[in-house]
C-alpha cells in the first residue's frame, strides 16, 4: 500500500516508523513548515505543504495524519474530507479481532486493544497503551505512552490522557 503521511514532526517519526514496519510504501511526507521542505525524515522526502495532498491523490492509496495535537488533527481531517484514510497497527501491537478501530487511527508498538473495545477515528493509541475489553474511545483522542484503561472505560472525543495514566473500570 502506498501511503502519504501528513506531518513531519516528532510524532510523525513514530507514525512513519510504524508504517514502514507494517510494510507500507511511504511515498511522501507533507508539512506546512517550509524549513523542512526538501529534507527527509527517516529517509522519506518531505515534499511541501499539506495542501499539496491533492497532487498525491492518484499516486497514493491511503493517507494518515501524523499530528500529535488533537485539535489540529481534527481540523486537518475535516479539511481533507473524502481522502481515503489508513488505519495503522504496528506489527508488535495486539488488537483483538472483535475490537474496532476507526479510520485514521494509529496503534503503536506494544499497545494492546482487547475484545469488544471500540476506538474512534484519527485516534492515537501510543506505545505500550492497554485498552481493556468494552472500552469506548472517541474520535481525535490521544492515549499517551503507557496508559491503562480498565474494562468498560468511556473516553470522550478529543480527550488527551497523559503518559502512564490509569483509568479504573467503568469510568467516563
């Protein structure tokens, strides 16, 4: 699968590494920081601004937002409505077959998503996060590294749960 990554900052490094580990062909990175244009990230060229995504619609199968800020990720997903979004799962993550992941969501290495969990669109399930059974995680959320959601937890759209957070069973 040919992928275009939107963003070229620190979070993008991990998204890019995940895509490459998953065997995807990353054809370009796009970022609005003109200082980055013409350089590369992990060997992949940074082509230019995000609005250039339209030039890649026929050269790429999927797109992914590699932007850590929830509000910006939501804004970009709305501006790029109609794009075919990838859902990335690192090969060393575990996602149960009954779990559901929304489009544009990324699950990083060491993360675990248990049975009947549902994670919304454009969410970040960062390194080592555990999402137990029957959790509901909203759109544009960020579960930071090492976080733990016990069974039946509900996380609202746009929420940020910091590194190492533990949420007890059934909490909203």
